[in-house]
């Protein structure tokens, strides 16, 4: 298995992240929630990235790139919806590009982000949701110490129908 690493997103990543998103657009639309077509407009994408980087500095979320040893973007792993204070938590999200599937990269990237969440960002808990059909994602979570805690019925509007979401948690040291 090739080694990977994660790195916090910066504006220097604009071009290669855009290429990654465009190359994987149809794949991500098939397996998850589609992004608006405007997301793939280069000028709007730059605005979105500028906003994300600025919001990282405000402790609102943390967006990481998943990179291989050739420094190629192979995925993303994120800590979003940060809540500090008595909850001190964030929500986990991740995606690996189509041509990099099946190599354990998502499992490794989640392991790395949990280390960052604990040591760098000082979170107490990380939560994650996945559709009941996304068994691969559930396996990634379980391999990384997440526990299933419940199910939200008709939680996310996908097209014109509602889909359920399974909720997982990982309480960090």
C-alpha cells in the first residue's frame, strides 16, 4: 500500500483541488450528494476556497487534502460544523477520488485526521454520518474506533426524496 498524508488546505491548492473535483465530479455525484453546477465554475470555486480558508482561521472548520507520496491530491478529509465550549466537537467528512478507491486510503486519512483533531485542534468528540447503503464508509468509521449511535429517519433531501442517515461518534482522549 502506498503511503499518504494529509495537509491543511491553503489558497496555494486552488488549481490542483479544482482539477481533482472536476475529474471526480461524475463519480462523486453517483455515490453521494451532488454539488451545484456553479461549484465547478473556476471563479466561484476560487471564492469558495477563499471563504473556506478564512473560516479555518476562525475555527469554524478544517479542510485537509489527502495527498500521496507524489504530492497528488487523491482525496479530502474535513472537520466541519465546529462547536466549542461544553460540546467541543466537529463533524467528519471525507472523499477519495475514484481511481484511488479500494486501497485503504480513506481509512488512513480518517486515522490521520483523528490525530489532528485530538492533538492540534483539541476536540473532545468527532461525529460522522453516512447513508445506510454506504457500507464502505461505515467500515472506515468502525476501523477508526467510531461507534454507531443511532439513525436519523428521512434526514437528507436527495433529489426529490428523503434518505436516512446513520450517526457514528468517536470520543477522543
